[in-house]
């Protein structure tokens, strides 16, 4: 009997994860037979649980909050983008049994911005809110697009400065605190803070977004996040949340594991339609 290849997403909390649904839709679409589950795994038990998973024949893991840095440490080898991100969201068991760590968040964001929404990054003035792990992961692919400039704003500026120094070989990264943003304007503002998770908004001043500019929240929710609302109120051409990025980073992980790239447009539409129904039905 052929054993079904098994995959899982580990994180804490994990009960609202859309990853099992997304990967099952990918498998259906591409005719792949896989099993994909969600498991609540704490930081303390991550290494032991991952080892158990791979020893039992597991083929690949997605790792989410708060496990991405631990997954980075756990991997036997890292891709260049995971090395730079200092965070891993995808682990893949290789033919020789070693575990490869990759980070598909950056390319997921890039695909959603440029392919799905037609937002041009070349020559754009980009502002990233926040200086945590998410910011580190998205900067390399953004700089590859040759924006006019890229600024990280953070309450704790020293954290932004460390990221700018670590990634200095990739391009110039400016850093500042929120009060220094006064008088500046950007074509694209990306919210990579964890503020949306508690329905908060970073302290943004008016006039930050230039006419025709766009806002993108890396977080997603069934309702518009506080930052997506801010973008709408400030007349953004696009004010988007991270549902598309979630599907795109999953597609890249699926490709790493299965060698087939799923088509994402219909799946993003399906998930978007479903949450609109959830909203209407309360
Ligand atoms: P992650 O690894 O997911 O990016 P993190 O490392 O905890 O998460 O980073 C969270 C980021 O959100 C930080 O940059 C944090 O700012 P500080 O470094 O100054 O703490 C930022 N953040 C969280 N809540 C915020 C809020 N209400 N307003 C502005 N920034 C916020």
C-alpha cells in the first residue's frame, strides 16, 4: 500500500489557521494526494514534535507564530532567503533525510502585490511599519524590485536599525520613529506590525500616503483591520489585507514540497467570498 505523504502546520494558537484548507484546495486542484493537518505546538515542544513528525515519515511543515525563528534554528540547511530572513515558515524533508528551511513569506507578498494587484514597486517610495520578524522576511524581495527608497518606521528605532544594518548589502534602508514621518509621503505603506492582531493602529499621521498610493496589511481578519480601514479613509488606490499573501506563501511552499505550482486566483477569490458571507451573517 502506498503511504500518503503527510504535511502539517505547527503554531500556537493554531485553531483558526486557514492553511489546511488552502493546501487541501491546492491538492485537489493539482491532483496530488496529500494529508495536511494543523497542530497546536508550543515553542517549548517545537524541536521534539518536529523531530517526531519527520522520523514518522512526515514530508513537510509550515511554521507560524511563534515558531519561525525556532524553525530557522532547527533546519539542517537554509535557502538564501531564509538565511536573510532569520525566520523559516517552510521545512521540507530532502531525499537524504536532511531538513531544508525556506521562507516563502516575502515572495508571497511580492506575488500578491505585483501579480494579483498590479502594484508597481520599481521606483516606489515604500514605508514598512514595524521591525519584527515579518519585516526582515519581506525586505529582500522588495529591494530586488528597485524601489526609489525603503524606510522602516518603528516605535523602538534600534530594532529597525539592526535590520537595516543586517540587510545593508541588499540596498539602502532608512529608519525612523513615527514622529519623524511628519511631512514625508509614500506610494506604498506596508503594515508589518503585530498591532492588527489586537485591533490597534500604529500612530500614523495624515498625509503619509501620496495620491494614488496603496496600503497593505500583512495581517488578515474576517473584518477590515484597523490599518485597512485607515487606508480606505486616506483614499488609498488599494487597501488590502494579507489574505492574498497567505495563499501565495502557501502556493510557494506547495511548490517546494510537490514540484507543482498551484493556481491561486480562484482560491483567493473563494476565501474572500467566504469571509464576506461570514461578515454578512455576523
Ligand atoms: P513579528 O515577528 O511577527 O514581526 P514581533 O517581533 O513581535 O512580531 O514584532 C512586532 C512589531 O510590531 C514590532 O516592531 C512592534 O514595535 P516595537 O518593536 O516598538 O515593540 C510593532 N508593534 C506592535 N504593536 C504596535 C502598535 N500598537 N503600534 C506600533 N507598532 C506596534
